[in-house]
C-alpha cells in the first residue's frame, strides 16, 4: 500500500469512495472532481494492489474553491492548508491509512510553508470517529458553523505547524 498523487484515471474509484461516505461529505460528480483536482494543492490516493482505497483532497490559501468552510478559513488565516475531504474505503478502515495520509499531508504542509492545517467535522449529527482522529493529531476547535439547509453543524478545526526552515 502506498500514497501517490491522484491522476484523472483514478477518478472513477475516487467518486465511488466519495459516494460511500457522502453522508459526511458533499456529493461529487466527474465534472466537479475535475475542477477540484485542478485547484487542489494536495490530491493524493492510497493504492493497494492497483486499487484506490483512499484519497485526500486539500486546498491552499488563494484557491477559487466555493466551499463555505474553506471560505471561513480563508477569511481568517493567511497561510493554511485546508483538508476538504479524506475518505478511506470501509473495508480498509482500521489499517492506519488515515494516519499515514495525515503524516504525508503534514510533511507537505511544512514543506510548502503553511502555518496551519485546517478541516471540519460534523458536530450535529456527530462524527465522533473524526473528532477523536483529529484530536489525536492535536487539532483544536477555532469556530463552528451551522447549515440550516443541511440541518447540520460543523466544528472548524486547526492545527498549528512549524514550516520547514530552509538554509
């Protein structure tokens, strides 16, 4: 199992994974994924025996991304990397893929000069698995948002990081 940059020929498998977890995420179709892939600072997949079993999609500051959560962070922070979505195939959960992805993402964030890594997870309805996972990395709540149309509230999270110093 290894992490590599996402390619357009991965999109069918990425869309399948997104559909499995759409109750925690926004829906994606091929056109939207193509747009987001082009804007992403980080879009990588975890592959096992030729099959994409997980993906992580993140945006840096200055992206033209229309997500209200991304916009919330963009209005408050200058140098950040926003985790839009991370999905691990249900059959692969519990194997450390999420931890490996976040370690890779944090290395990428440091190397790119980001000061914060940001994300959100559902408070209502609760996503306790995501809450525990992010707390284990040291993420802290910096705000909340409520979406009446979706009937949910999210916790906006941030993790301060030290960028790699270059000599």
